[in-house]
C-alpha cells in the first residue's frame, strides 16, 4: 500500500508521525472526559490542517476498507 503525501499540487495530507500524535491526543481527550474527536481534530488543527468535505477521500486505500479519522484533513 502506498501512502500519498499530497492530494494535488496544492494540498498536503498529515504525515504518519503527525497522525500518531493526533491519535494520542484523541485518546487523552477521552481520558479527560471528552470524546475522541475533540482531541484528534484539535491536534491536527494546531498543526495547520483543516478538514475539507469538498475534496475526494485522502485515505491511502481511497476508503476501500472505510475511512480513517485523518480522511480529508489537508493543508
């Protein structure tokens, strides 16, 4: 499986280390009494990424097995 680092010439998807950090932030958010996504989304937002619902799936397998939490997060 290949991992795309860009959606097109202008958009970049999060790197593996950034995704792992966002996942950890999501689990910490659960431990603090919030849901997963406030921590996960907050972490990616703090890195300058934005969720875009108007672009195609950015999952490495293009959503074949379902979408990942980092799907459509780009900067």
